[in-house]
C-alpha cells in the first residue's frame, strides 16, 4: 500500500508542476503578452524600425538610426543556417550595386564568434563600409524583432520605416530587386 501512496504523490507533484508550467507558458505566449514585447509590423511601417545600438565585428559602434538616409537591409542569419549562407553573397552584391545608397546590417545568431569568423573567411566583400556584421551574442536584437526563423530580413526606406519583411532565402541581386530598391529611394519624402 505504501508504494501506491508514493506513486500517487509523485504523480500528483509531477502533474502540478506540469499544469503550473503550462499556465506560465500560455500566459507568456498569449497575443497580449507578445504585443507588449515587440513592435508590430504596422508600427514599423508607420514609426520606423526599432532603434538599437550595435558594435560590428570590426569594432565600429553605431545605432540603426545613424543609417537614416539610406536603404537599410536588416538581416538575421547564422553560419549554421544553409539558406542564410546561400543568400549572403547576393546581399553583398546588391549593396555593392547600389553604390552607397544601401546598407546591410547582418545580425548573426551564432553561439560563438569562432563560427562567424570561419564563415566570413570564405566570403568576399563582407568587410566593406556598407556591410555591417553584428554578433547578437546575448540575443537581445533577435528578441527585439521577435525573430523566430532564419533568415529573416527587414527592408527599410531612407526614413527607416519598414517597406518589406522577407522570411526565407532569396536571390537579392536581380535587376528587379535593384529597380525596386531604387524606386524606394525615389519616393517623395
């Protein structure tokens, strides 16, 4: 009888922990909680991308707001993400083609700096002035934008207002994409 009583107590404790954990998870992931944590797409379109400070891998310090006046491609990526690695060269090529009118801020979600450095050694053009590689070591930038899939990119106009969000890998440097970004620059302010 004592074994059954112990089993019942263990089952009761495990059940209580499960119910408590489920309630905490449900409250944290409710739409109301999510709205409090992140800026909505609508807000980004009207008010602009949330500002943040960054330090590039080369040690350059700045803020997203410093990039006002240019097209900003804010890209979340990681060296272990196959689609991220695949699209990266075309993003760099697009930025080069726009000759100073666009900036790529590439936010890495890698766990360690060594993986980023190893990937970048194989990549040409990443160290140019309009490509800013940022390591999101503490995941604060990923949380700020509520990124849950990689790659994920935000395109902002010269006023830093969101123009487009892209989830997944694309070929960034096409005649159509160059024309599209130039049309954003030509919009009345």
